[in-house]
């Protein structure tokens, strides 16, 4: 049975872990509640999540299953507070966003114990598709409102 | 139909501003970290939080 990597807290802003291949990952959350004011029922606990490689060879870690287990472990701790919600976007700067999405999705479906619900979206911004997703605890008391708001944000202006 | 598709592709999503901001923030922070920068140097620009339960 594989175990997650040890999560450390190097500062007041992030979490880190180092893989057996010496790849150093940094995880951080940003509070975006203020940007969801049009959806007052759901706007209190909305965060985005990012993970960055800060040193080491990312390619060497591509097949390391413990990274996915560690990320899902982070989510489990995050969703210990039932009201918490994650909305995230996939990086499109290097055209590898579909590969990243597939990797992330494979981790999610493999290691999620069913307590976290994921909704995928594609937003259109000035003709460009931005892949995004919602993660929410299945017992969140505002589950339906949150999913509705997320889908609404991905709808085009004028759509219902 | 083709004209309708073209028009639809030029319309932004309702959350375009939010998603665009998220993407810009993510890119800016990622570039900063890749240059060896620290998140603490960006603390006045972005609202970093630590929401993980330690229990």
C-alpha cells in the first residue's frame, strides 16, 4: 500500500512535499470568495488550488503514484471543513493543459473515496477555451446551489 | 448553423472575468516560483490562505 508523501508547512502561505526522486512540490490556496459575490449562497468558502514544481525534474515524477495520493490527501484535509469549495483552472500557457487535466483526473478518480464531487467546465474567454473544474464535498449543505453557480459561470452570456 | 456557431464562440462565458483572473494569478505566481521567488514576496498581491484541517 503506497502512502502519501510527508506534507510540510514551510511558511504561512503554502504546503510542500518532496518525492523520492527529489522533486519538490509546493501547494497553495488562494481565497476567491470576493469574486463570487453574485452567488451569495456559495461565496463564503471558495478557494483555488495550485501545485507547482519548484525544483527537480518534473518528468521523472510523471509515473510516481504517491504524488496523486498526496494531492488527494491534501483534498481530504481541505474538505474536512464541509463548506469548503475549490474552483481551479488548468494552465494553458504551454499547450499541455489537456495532458495535465488527464493526469489530475486519473489521480482523482483513482484515489477519491467518493466524498468529493468533481464537475468539469469549459469557459470561453475571448474565443479561447479555459478548462476549469469544481471540487465540493458531497455533504455540503449548499451542494445543489454550488453546482448550479459553477455551471452558470461556464454558460455563455445570454444562456440559461 | 455555421454562423450561429461562430457567434457562440465569440461570446464570453458569464464567469470569464473570474476564470481569466484565476489564470493570470496562477501564471504570475508560477513564474515567480520558477525564478526562485517566495510566496511571501507576493503576500500583498494575492490572498493566500491555509485552509487545511490539521486534525
